[in-house]
């Protein structure tokens, strides 16, 4: 990759469904923050979002070069390229 070309950012997503989805997603987002700090990852953008009353997600955004380590350690359910 050219040094002047910024790396792609990838949003890793974990889905939680059911009556406890909000609590579980918040807890998982907290663990993602801890992982990001412990591994000193480039990006530290993570959080949780409401999809519906019974579906929440926890997510983190990682740069493409850090993806193999993060993916292997955390096993996200899915991912998407971040376009800003």
C-alpha cells in the first residue's frame, strides 16, 4: 500500500438479539474498549447501537492491517468497509 494512501477502515459487528440484547451489547462494547486499549490498536472507535427493540449490535472499527489479529481473537459475526 502506498504510504500516502490511508488504510481502509473496517467495522466489525457483533449481533445480539432478544430481551437482554441491550445489556449484552453494552457489556460487549466495554470489553471491546478494553481489548483495543490492551493491544494499543490504531483506532479506538467502538460502541453499541440499537437496530430494533430486540436487536442491538456492538462494534469496533479497525484498520485493515490490524484485521487478522482482531478477527482471529474476537470472532466478529460480520464486518463492513467504512466509507466516510
